[in-house]
C-alpha cells in the first residue's frame, strides 16, 4: 500500500526520471549499432574502423562527463535538463547530415555524451538527491525507462531504416525529439521550485542535527578514502563485462552453435528480468542499504556465465540472457543508490558524473578487450572462468569495504 501511495504522490517526478532514461536510448549502443551496417557502407569502414571510432568517441565523452556532470549541483534542474535535451536534439540532426568520418566521430561523441552520459545522469542524480528515504525505490522505478527503451528503440530503428533510409531515420527522430522532448521534460518538472526548497530545508535540518559529523563528502575527499577503492571495482565491472558480452553476442552464438533468432528473442527476457529485479531490490535497498547488497549484484551474471560454460542447447541462450538481465537490474539500482547513501547529496552531481565516467570508459574498452581475447584464441571456457574470477574478487573487495572506517570531514 505504501508503494502505491509513493507512486501516486510522486508520479510526475518519477515520470521525469523514466522519461530521461527512455530518451537517452538514442545515444545507447543498442540503438546506434542498428545503423552499423549503413555507417560502414557509407564511409567504407571495416568493422575494426567502426569499432575504433566508436570507442574513441565514447572515451572522449567519458572525460567530458566528469566536469559537465557536476554542473547539476550548481544549475537549476529545469535549465540543466533543457540544455542537455537541446544538445541531444542537435546531436541527432548532426548524425543525419554527417559527410566525413570525422563528422561521424563527432556525432558519436555528442550522442554518447548526451544519451548514455548526461540524460541518464539527470535521472539518477535527481532521484538520488530529492528522495531522502525512498531513493532506492525511486531509482528502481525509473529503470522502466531503460527497459522500455531497450525493448522498443531497436524496433524503431529497423522500421525507420526500411521506411526512410538511415539519414531519414535520424531526421525523423530529431523532429520527434524537437516536438516532444523539452516540453515534456519541463512539464514533468512543474513542481521543481517547491521540491528544491524542501530539499534545502532538509539539508539545513540534517546539518543542525549532525553538525560537523555530516556525511556529505566532496569528490576530492572520497578519492582519499580506502573505502572508495574497495567499492570501485564492483561499480565498474558490471558495465565492462555486460558490454563486452553483448557486443560480441554474435561470436558467442557462433561458437555455441545456437540459432541467432532464438538467442535474440531472449532480449525480451533480459529486459523483463532487469526491470523486475530492479523493482524488487528498490525497497530492499531502502531497508538494508545498498552497501550491504553490493557484493552480490553480479551473482546472476556469474550464474549466466556458468550456464554458458556448461550447456550448449539453443534454449540455454535465453536463460543466459535472463540471468544477465538480473545482474543488469541489480547493478543499476544498487550502484546508483550507493553514492547518496554513503556520501550525501550536496556534491552528488560531481560524484555521480565521475563514477559514471568510469563506467562509460570501461564500457568503451570492453568490446576491444573481449575482441583481443577472442583473437588470442581464448575459448569461451577460459573467458567465462576469468570473468567469474573477477566477479568473485570484486565481491570480496566490496564486502571488505563494509569494515573500513570512513573519513569524517565536513563537506
């Protein structure tokens, strides 16, 4: 009953978080990769060339995310959101008119920075900042935007290419964003002034109650903590492993001798498992704290890799993707909740932009590193056991972080 009341009372702001995650899909790999063949043909790129350009653009976006993301701590959320959405629209139109490889790389840079980076950053940072007691629940609800985007954007891309061609597809998407995106986001932020005033009152109350023992940390301070470096591997590894595995899904399917049609149907299960896991974990995070759940978020992925290792029949691919989706949902909810839980909300934008940049950087490296593994002749057996070992080690480090004493200092 409390869950329903929470939804009813906060539906508009929760819808804002969902919308930001959903519209970020235009800058996500699962959508851009739909146009991979068209990009390669248009600019005479090999698979390696295309992957390299995409990696460089993604890494560059990660570096810019560090300082652009922290501006959300200083700028009104409505203005910040409007600026990000406007640049996102510009990036989409830029993609439709690219004439050279350099322009293509620039388009990828802005799509990745605005989509995978800042629009997602807006969602998780605002949910973490303005929900004090139910932030785990709020963040888990907003994952519906990611799940719905994962389910529908690839279908939209394929349909638009068949109808309008690849350039026309990006033009149509740009006009849709131009008409819908900014008005919708500002309407969903209608009560932002009151919300921010309540947030500032809450901060003052916390400061009066805790005084110099306030748990609000600056980014500089947390980078001096041992606890951060024990947590960081468990934060970064999910995006690295899951990006690498999904990017090389065709290679895995070929090695296992599976049907690609049956395998790709499992992405429906992946999306559903991700969303349901996130919904279940949201209230548990509010009750048990994210730091206590962090060591176990990759347990479903370890199970997925074990299944991949042992079985060869077609339907196993479906189960493998469902397990992968379980870790995707768990990592999203726990990781995005852990920063305000441990370090407060005063510098949340700076902290999240830095850690988000680390994740973007790791996801950029993953396709290349996994490709090297395959090129070196490593078998699925060896790659899965190496990945499982990494999961176990990061889990142990995350568990050890619970026994470290945090640095206490005013923000």
